[in-house]
C-alpha cells in the first residue's frame, strides 16, 4: 500500500485558551498538517493554568510586574477585540474554525462524559499542547495508539512549568523540545522526538516562547507522521533530569538583572 493510501490518523488536540503562545503553535501546525493524511474531529480547550480568571490575573501580575503587566494587558485586550471582529485570528476557536475544526470548552479533561464522547470518535491519538491538567488512566487508554504531549524542553531536563524561562534563567544556549508519550506522571512517558533551537543573547522570553511553539508544531507533525506510518522508535529518558514550578518574582528579578527581558 502506498503511503498516501493509508488510513487517516484521527487525533484530538487538548490545549488551553491563550491569545499569545498557543496561536503560534496552532497556526503553524494547522497550516502544515496534511488533511489528506490526518483527521482532527475536535480541539478541546481547558481553563488557562487550570485556575479562575482572577487567580490567573494575580499570577500574571506577580510574574510580569506592574509595567509589563499593563503592557501585556493592553495587548490582550487588543488581540481579544480584533479576534472577535474577525480581523485577527488569536483565539483557539477562531484558528480552529478557520479549518472547520469544532472546538469544545472542557472544565475537566477526565470527566467521564467527555471521555465517552472521545471514545465515540475512535481516536488513534490525543495530542496535548500546554494542557494544564493531568491525564488520568481512563483518558490515557481512550485513543488506540495513546496520548502524546508537546513539552518545550529536552526532557528529562526542565520538567514542569515555564521551561523556556528556566532555560534562559540558567544561561542555556539552546531551548529543547520533546514530543513524548504520556502517563499519569508529569512529563514522563517515552521520547518520540526531540530537537533544539538556539537562544539568542538579546531576545526576550516572549520571542523565545513564540519560536519554540512554532518549532514544536513542526516536530509534532513529524511525530504524528511516524505514528501514522508505524515507524516510531520510542526512547527512555537518560537520568532523572530536573523539575521546576512557576517562577517566583525573585526569579524574574534575577533574570532581568542578567540583562534579559520578558517582553
């Protein structure tokens, strides 16, 4: 059987709402994905950081500080306004709808009713992109091949949150990207593919994250193509690596003191 005659790989994308970084991944991914080979019946959108809007504001204020927070807030309002007018595609919904892909807001990715809905789709894969909730056993068993995650670090280094921040904080010359299988432990499973991008000395964290998301989209497509073709060669992680939580204000101050910018 020729490559293009194989059955389409069916997968759902699980992500969170974000007007700044998820669009960088999603636009690149959906522009490049071959819909003759892949089928995406749904994009599921979880609450950002799995917390309330007020808690999210507090988290962002603590991270950015007053000036960057105001600038970020202004850009958020503009992006939201232009997205609603249809003048700019910055929300997950507007980007997915451009490709006629349904979008569903989901409060709990492990909700039995949602899992039943996914089972009816007869999925091969679930693709997690910055999903802020842990996938439990029933969800992990739902797709035929399994669940895969996109992580912006060369695992096992920088497990956890904001890996691009921590790579820049520790003075790394590159930022890693890993596509890996998922289990109930955070950023575990097995490696499907890994790559790296350079961290430019003068660039902001914002710029690095955007470039990382676009590179991750390309790598995710490669991983899905390998799954479709049955050519995946899974690898174990080497060593225990490291885990980092969300940066504290003192970490941000240290990063800025070294000459780096957030925005």
